[in-house]
């Protein structure tokens, strides 16, 4: 059984989660480092948010992503603001792995995307509107 079949079989036994990624989780090398597989996703948009830059100091995250500057979604409250990204399906264990990858400035919340899908997103935990 190859990795893709193994990951698919694993997900059948676990609850599936939708994750909206607008940053480094879209990179193949980050996916392979975190999940041991590449993710298949669909384009979508997050409305009412804008992107800012965040300096990362965690060496393991910098090593995986190849950069010490990551985007961070900040709620603006304006529907004219939007963030483009990808929606991926993750298992419960993969979602927990993602929580460990994201640094402490991010918090995971549920949001409704432009497509109408509800997905987990990582946003700036210090900005709440």
C-alpha cells in the first residue's frame, strides 16, 4: 500500500476536517514534512480578512517552510477584503499536527468561506472583531 492509499484509509477511520490555507501549508515540502503526503485541495476565499506578515522565530517551523516570515490572516470586518487560498481535507491527527506547526500567535477558528464551506483557519489571536 502506498502513502496515498494509507492516508486515504486512515481518513476513512477518522473524522475529516476542512482546513483553509493561505500560506506555507500550501507548499509541497511543508505538507510532506508535516503529513508525509501532499494534499489535494480546492481554491476558495476567506471574506472579511486581510493578510499581514508575521516574523517566525521557531527554528523547526523556519526549517520546514524555508522562511522566517509567514502570512497571518487578520479580520478586517470589511467584506471587500479577502484572502485567497486552498481548502484541504485533513484527518483529526493531521489537524493536531497542524496545531503543532502553527506558532503561538495563531489561533484556529471555524469560518465560512466564499464557497459556503465551513473550514478551520489560523488567524491572529491578538485581533478579534
